[in-house]
């Protein structure tokens, strides 16, 4: 049985995939946005297949990582978010 949280995460990833795909034509890096949309779609489709138990196991494994690794991943995430904003900036100001 798949929990409601997995369905909510699936819906959010589907929305993210649609937003990435629709914003690709107006950004500086359309190919990157299209690839990310396909990856987000694949992740959305994989979530219900994996199920709640596997996702909780993955979260437990990630929680045991050293703090430095988690901080580095956080910095990579911030950098990636800044890249996405930079890619969309001309579209937002034009």
C-alpha cells in the first residue's frame, strides 16, 4: 500500500516537471530545463512503484550521513537553485 504522502510527493513532482517543461522555451538553458523535466517526470512515476517502506529506508540511510556531507549537499542544492534563477532571469526581467 502506498501512503498518501507518496501520492502528494508524486503530484508535486508532476507539477514541477510541467513547470520546467513549460518554462524551457523562455530561459537561457532550454535543454537543461527539458532534461530536468524528464528527470522529474521519471522520479514522479518511480515514487509509487518504490513505495513508502523503501523511501523510509532511504531517508534513514541519508540521516546517518556525516554532517559535512549533508552541508556540502545543501550548498550544491543552493548553487543549483541559483543556476535555475540565473537561467530564468532574462525571462523575468524582459
